[in-house]
């Protein structure tokens, strides 16, 4: 009886989440698109819409693949509520995904479960609030801290914040399944060294790296199953 009641409560929660999430996404999309046009109309600096459409199409085609890939990869990890929050607030790769994955691992939740849905939503919401607070403090303290932030001694640290963040996270997963992670890491490192221009398309490179990891995992699974 309790399981049935919990299932009904969870289904109502998902319905409310999707309803609010779709409304928020639509409102955010309208505001993002309308803001530059409103400013352009107010300032009398509207661009040539024909040229804008051509430029947007050329760039949009490049990012379309990575957008689809990120959606297919991140939504199962974050669940409904976490996905809506993450895609609206942004900064998924640098902040939202690491925060949600770390919170999920701490509580031992699995992807696709109700526990993961709740944990991911809470962690991303907390991350978003902390981000807003830090940005607000940064704006207030920008001028007083400017000499420190522009110090040449600290510049190397700022240049390596993202690699340090993902390196620390990756170490944990590499230790759990090194035979899949290490060959994939070596493959992608060699690819980036051979084609340095790919460093500007990290979102797009999720597709080949993910395919390589899935392929290796499947091969090892088949091999282990045959030996068993």
C-alpha cells in the first residue's frame, strides 16, 4: 500500500515538474531571444535579419549535434527536475554535472531512480543558488579585489581551474574502471594533440569519446561473459 501511495505521489511530482519546467524553459527562451531584439529596436541598431538568419544557421548546424548529444547524455543522469534547472541556469559541464554526480555518489543513488531524481534536483538547485550568491559577491567586490584577481602570480591557477576540477573527478572513476577509462583517455588525448583545433569543440567531442567508452565496455562485457 505504501509503495503504491509513494508511486502516485512521485507521478504527481513528475507531472508538476514537467509542467513548471516546460513553462520556465519557454519563458526563458522567449526572454533570451527577445532581449537583443528589444535592445536593438530601442537603440535603433537592428541587424539585417537576412544576414542574421544565415549566420545563425551556419553556427546552429555546428552546435545542433552537440546539443542533441548533451540532451541524450545528461537527462538520464539528472532526471526531469535537474535537467530543467541545469539547462535553464547553464554551466552544465563545469558545475551542474559534477555537483549532481558527486551528490548522487555520496548517497549511493542510481541513475533513473526516484532517489536520483530528487538528489539531482536538490544538488543543482543548491548549486544555482550558490552560483547566484557568489556572482553577487563578485560584482560587489570586483573593484576592491581587482589587483588580486589580475595578479600574474594567480593567473596560472585561474587558467587551470576547469582541468583541476575534472581531473579530480575523473581520478575517482578511472580507479573504478580503469580498463575502459584509460584507453579512452589516451585515445582522446592523442586526438587532441594531433588536431589541436578540436579543443574548442569539447561538447561535440563527447560523442566520439562516449562511443569509444561504450564500445570498450561492450567488448569487455562480451569477453567476460564468454570466459564465464
